[in-house]
C-alpha cells in the first residue's frame, strides 16, 4: 500500500493525549501490515485502479449534471 502523507489537520489534538494518538497510529499501521500479509500482492494495485475508476464515474456524472443545468430551460 502506498504510504500516506502526514495530516496537517488533527481534530483530536488536545482532546486525546499524544501517547494515545501514537498507540492508535501504531495499531493502524500494524493492521495495514497484517492485511498486506493476507491479501494477494496485486490487490492493492487493483484496489487503487478500481477506486480511480469510481471517482472518474462520479466526475462524469457531475459533469453531465452541470451541463444539463447550464442548458436553457425549454419550458416557458
């Protein structure tokens, strides 16, 4: 799986101790590693490609909706 960049927005900062946040972070990383061990090697690549295709579908639907909104209304 690709490594994610560190978030700049930290909504729980000040509400949860840094030690607790670090434990959550470590648990998430270990969980991701365990999934990599269970899933076939090509799964991550296929998953990313499928996700991209779904986003392109949404983009297409939004573009089509915007085009319909921009056309003049034929009913008058």
